[in-house]
């Protein structure tokens, strides 16, 4: 009998896998070896999750939804129902390696989450957010305990009582902080008062959830209650040790990593080794290795480049390769087939209802007590009901510690998936914060009231755009009594990367965007963008206001147009999607930025100018007294050319600007009918011609008569070559001003930038790249083509403090 038992044990013992194979030519199957099998598993997981993310993008679902669904599909609920598939791709002897890789990825991801969680922002959390967070935790926690009683009497018989109650309470009360931030960003609510409150409450909720999870893990041990107490005390001692002994070392390394200099490789290595060591210590204590990594991330200094470099070093490989393995590891444990029969499905409905009623109801009650309007309170409730990775961590720890069985685990995973999936569509349906900005008069540069204030929304991608934008602003500030107001909008792409949320936190610090007038001394040197704009504002009479737009490139144009409407801008200044290289050529920074400009041009509520930057004034800001530019206006005909001339007129007021106006007069209006492909082919409406003549006459009388430096040249053109020759004959010029819809044929064979128009496309082409002249292509606002309407729903902007707040911000 003993021999038979021994034989059966031997038969069921899995043979460990070797690391690498000898190759298929030697007769080895690569899937029988650990390394090639792990490579196949990683590649399969990435393909499945990315395809699902692409398919769910129209529904505006966060990527975590695709990763959870991908893990379930690869597990025994779908593809894993085929035993042949499981034995080939996910054999049991490979799961140890898979789980190890997944947990290493999760370890460093929790370190990244800690890096993004700023304790100072939690300490600054307002009373409203604290009340909402407390209610959003306590009520679902209590209701989760009640639900656990029903589960223990049905599908979870025999599980330990105390730990099961706590795990269920934690699982139902969690709000996924990173997932919530992603949903808010997708819905353009991240920087609204509602978004700020939701993020603050979720940050408090996140910290409380980790404390409760530590309690649940301590209680789930198989020892006596005294052992659980020692686990909790040892965990608290570990946190105190990190705060007292490890934090000063991290601060020292951060101070030794000044801005503008590379962070030493020794510091990076030491920090990552500390993360692993902390994980080992907390695992030894008995509260899971993830806690150690999370605590180290919290105590890493957030100021300066140190934290940012750490994120850059590990983020892509962790979030892109290793973290998806955790979702598959969870999916392999999730078997939806265990939910069978009316009782099980009724329990699933009960759990979902309990989670939604507890979280949404608690948040709504607390919000109403805090005098939040009902619609905002309802929206907050659904936002705070978002689950995600932290929920899966709780459930997997519970399953590993035998607190949750297979059926309960599957029920909880489906609950997390459902509550997160419904968040985006429901919030879109119930909350549409359209800002109905009153209509305003001056939407163009060309206007009857020449003494009125000119408002410009100047957009930029990064530091390379700054000198030219500042020099352009200096050139256009004029001498009018009310001058120029510029809203400098930093366009920042919100990608799928985790650090995008960290970027949001930095932008929102103290309620200000990329510069902070109240920076404290421990924050180190200010960003170079801050220095440039602050210095210029102090030296000029231009009013500069900071703004930051953080959104994905598919929708960031609504941030731009909505902000222009809200700020009553007359001109939107956009950077061209190509940057000048050392050899003078222009290289694209991405097709997405090209599409952004095209969308803004189609839907702008005011005039738009696209700046082709070839270094106006050089690589640094030019002092006002040293400005010495030649600006050429190429005037064909039409409203866009009149707008360009209006801007040139304003620039001519600057003592350092010499304005040259080149007016192109066609030799034959009907030249386009002669079949000559080289003809200028100008067809101009009679009303436009009359408007041109009237404006040119006014320009001569009121502008040129008072400024002898302005030159007006009229050039007769009949062929395309005449236009090109006339442009080249302008000579050395720092800036060309051209209208977008100049009535002439394309001046180049390749028209890859139609938004610049025929003349602008030529000036930005390789045929004209030998010059150092920058180009500003202007499109005048046309109320017939783009009627004035309310601002886009939920436009996401970071504004300066003078922006009026909604009642929610009181």
C-alpha cells in the first residue's frame, strides 16, 4: 500500500524545467524549457492585451480593463478550457517562473505608484475630500462585511472568518487611484473642481486601503492573534525605520542630483536595490513584498530630477512587459465556469449591488453633507467606484492565503471588471460640464477698435519653442494703451505611461501649472520654462498667464479651442509639427501633432497662426532694445492676407522691426483658362478685391504715413515662377507673414502640409529650407465657416488663480 502511494506521489510530481533548450534541430521542443516558454508567454500576453486595448479605445476604457479581460481570456474561462492549450503555453511547471516574473514587475510598479503619491498633497487635502473619502471607505467596508456573511453560508464555507470579513471589506471599499486618474483624463475632468476632489479623495482612499490590506494580511496568518499583532507592530517598525534611516539617504542622493546634470548610475542602482531589499524585509515580516516597494516609493523625494529619472529607467519595461503578466497570472486563477447555477449568479449580482450601493451611496451622502450639488455628487460616486490593479492584488493575496476559494475569487474579479467598465459611459451620460462662455467681440487681429487689447493663446510643446515664441510676442506687443495679453499653454501628451499621472500631479502643485509663484526653497531650481517666461514678463509690459493642457493627441485640440473661447482670445498660435535640424531641414516630431494643428484650424473660435520655427532671433530671448528684425508680409488677396497684414501693422509699431509688404498683382485674372500649368491661376471674388483695396488704402493713409520705415512693393505676376522669384527677391528676412488661403496655385510639387496653404507650404518646404526665415501662416476667423457656440464639454485646462471657479470649488 505504501509503495502504491509513493508511486502515485512520484507520478504527480512535476519535473522542473531546464532554462534553455538545445534547439529544434537537436529535437528539443522550445516550449518544454523555461526561457523560450517565458518569451512566448510574454509576447502572447502583450499582443492579446494591446489588441483588446485598441478594440476598447472607442469606448474610452482604461487599459487595465483590456488587461483584466485579456488575462481572463487566456485562463481557464476561455482559451484555457482547452487543456492542450494550457499544457502547451501555460503548463503547471512554468507557473512558478511566470508568477515570479509577474510579482517582480508588480513590485517595481508599486514602487512607481509610491513615487507618484505625494504625501504633501494628501496633507493639503480639503475637508470635503476627507469626508468623502471616509464615507467612501467606511460604508462599503461595513456592507462588505455583511456580504461576506452571506458568502460564508453559501459558496465560501470553511474559510477563516475574521480574515475573510476584512478581505471582503477591503475589496469593496477600494478606489483604484491610477485607474481613476486615467478615466478622469480621458473624460477631460482631471483639472476640473470635480476631478480635483475625486483625485484627492482617491489618494486618501488609496493610503487607507493599503493600511487595511496590511491588517487583512496580518490577520490571515495561520498563527495565533498574538502573531498577527507582532506582524502589525513589525510592519509599523519597518515604516518608522524607512522614515528615520532610509529617507535621509534618499534625500542626500536627490540633493546630489541637480537639475541639468545626469543622475549618477550608482544612485539609480542603490535605489532599485533598496526597493528589492525592502520587499524582502516586508515579505519576511509577513505583510507581502509589495508593501516594502510601495513605502520606499512614497519616501523618495519628489522634487528635482531624481524621481523622474527613476521613472524613466524602469517604467516602460515594467508597465509594458512585466506588469501584464500579473493580469495573466490572475486570469489563470479565474474560472468563470465556477459561477454556475442560480445561487452563484445571484451572489454575483449581490456583490456588485453591494459594491455599487456602498461606494456610490456613501460618496453621495458625504458629498451632499459637504454641500456638493447633486449631479456632481452622483458623478463622484461612480468615479470613486472605480476598481483596478489594487483590487486584483487584494484578491490574489486572499486566494494565495486560502481566504478566497475559486468561486468567490471569480465573483470578485467580475465585480471589479463590471464596476470599472461602467464608470466611463455613466459619467459621460450624467456629467457634461459645458462652460457657456459669453460671446465676445474681438475674434480677429483685424478690427475697427485698434486700441483694444489683443489676447493671444500661444501653444508650445517644449523648451525649443520658447525663445521664438517670446521673440514673436515681443515683436507683436505694439504700443497700444491696453497692450497684449498672452496665455502660454504648455501642450503635454497624456500617454498610457504611468508617469503621465505623475506629470499631472506636478502640474497641479499648489493649483498652478508649469510655474509656481510660491515655490519653496526646498524645491530646487525652477524649470527652464518658468525662468524664461517669468524673466520676459518682468522686463516687458506684456501680461503672461500660465496654462497647461494635458490630454491625448486625439482630443487635445478641444483643450486648445475651448481655452481660446474661455479666455476670449483673438489669435491661437500653434507650433508647426516639424522642428529645424542642424542642417537646416525640418523633421516631423510626429504625425499626431500634425493632426492636432489641422483639427484646431477647422474648429477654432478665433484666428489661428501656425509658426514654422527657424530660430527667430536665435536660440535665446532677445532684449527689447536689441530687437532688429525684418518682417515681410506676402499679400495676395483675401481675408487671411488682410489678417496677416494687420499683424504686420502691429509689429511695425516696434522700433526694432522693419516691415516690408509685398503685394502680388495678377497680370491676367483669367490666366487660369489658358491651359498653362505654370499660370498663377488667381480667381478672386469681387467683394474680396474691394475689401483688399479699401484696407490697402487705409494702410497707406494711417500706417505708412506715420512710419517711414515701412515699404510697400507691388509685384505683377502671371506665372508660378514669377511668384517664387518675387518671394526669393525679398532677400534676408527674419519672419514671413502669409495668409493661409492665398488665391494662387501650389508653388511646390509636393503638398504635404495643406493646412499651411500654397504659399506657406512652399516657405516650409525643402526648396526654401536654405533660408533662416521663420514663417507665420495665418487663418482669419470666419464666422460663416465656424459659428460661435458654447465651449467644448469638459475642456481640461490648468488655469491661473484669476480664473473664476464653479460653485463646487467654494
